[in-house]
């Protein structure tokens, strides 16, 4: 059976994550091989008019066909433009089913980094409900770490290239403010690539810079705070309170007027030691 290129790419990652045969007592999936549970295998074979069969020893071709028909297509992963998002949506479905995966994807607004956080919370809630799953905690956390590494691999190895990937960032040597580049000289090449990938994704996905890009001081607006969850606010609370004390919290329109005012006055300086720039429609204060 011939599959689309994206599916083949993510299946290489999935098979490495799933491993071989397993039949542990506290594994919710029960008897499993190549990530396919006995229950799922029986149901899939029944739909095809085939008799039940032991999942142990399921062939790679059969497992791949099952994944494609029961998870890749039903989740809509094949229709997601960004392969990283499709991969994460698909992989979550293997753990919790297509319905739960799509629900979590919608909750995160398709943001892969928020999705990873929500998926970790999903596991923590599961452990609270079923304490015997504690033994799986580290394995689940390791998988999330592997997934993030694989998402970077998708970009770094050229399996998918976002339309914004060539934009200049503070993590590029030719960025126009050399003062922001010196802090990154000690990074390994791959580490710098991964930071750049995350920076570009979040900038273009959320339409604002994140605290992950430390050299760029993000200006929080009232609209942005209004959209934050309690957990998100707690994560950024220190920076938000610092901004509130020093300059207040502007609305989007007020922030835009401030930037335009500074541009029209012919001065790009700022009393706090920086200058305003507009990158991708984002108004940010660059530290001098």
C-alpha cells in the first residue's frame, strides 16, 4: 500500500518510540506490539472480515496500514499544513484515541508547544485518577522529550520547511543588532537551530514573541492577558508585574500608537535603554 510522504516520515519516529512487544500488568493498552494493542488489532481485523489474531508478531506493513486507516486519516493529521503539528496530533491519538487527540489539539489552538504542555497535564491527571499508572510517568515524559526532538528533526533535516523559516531572528549571525548575538556563540549548532525553530514557530503562530527569546523584551497587552489561562499567567506573572510597575499594560492600539509616535518623532531611543522595532507586525523593544 502506498502512503503519503508525511505519513512515512512520522511513522519512522513512531516505530522507534513504540518499540516491540509488551505485555506489562499496568499498561493500559494491555498486550501490545509496535504500539498496536490487541483490542485495536482485533477490531481492525473484524472490520476487514478477518478472524482475531495474536498481535504479537504483527508485521510492520500491517501495523502501518492500521495506523494509517485508524489514526492518521481520522485525526485529520494528513490535512495539517505544518508536519510537526500533524505528527503531534497523530502521536497523541496513538495514546488516547483520535477523539481525545483532536480535542486536545483544538484546546491548544494547534500550538505544538502548548499541546506538549497539555499532553503532560493529561498524563498527570490520568495518574491522579489511576495511581497505578505512576510507573509509566517517566516513560511518558521521555516520550514528550523525544517528540520535541523529533519535531526539530523534521525542520533541521528538511522534511518540512515553514514559509517563514528564512526570516532573520536574533539567533542569526546576520541579525541587525550584533549585541544580541554574542550570548549565543557558546551554543552548539543543533541547539541554536532548535531555539531558532521554536522562536520562529511561536512568533508566527501566536503573533507575539515569547519569553523564550530572552534578548527581546516582550510587551504584554491587555488583550493578550485576557486570553491567557491561569497557568499561562502564572508562568509569566513575574514579567507581567515588572512591566505593570515600570510602564503599565497598554492595549494593542495604545502600543501601536506608541511605536508610531516614536517612529514619527525621528527618534528610536527609549528611556529604558532600547529601541522599538517592528518584526512581522510585532512591536517589540530591543535592548541596546
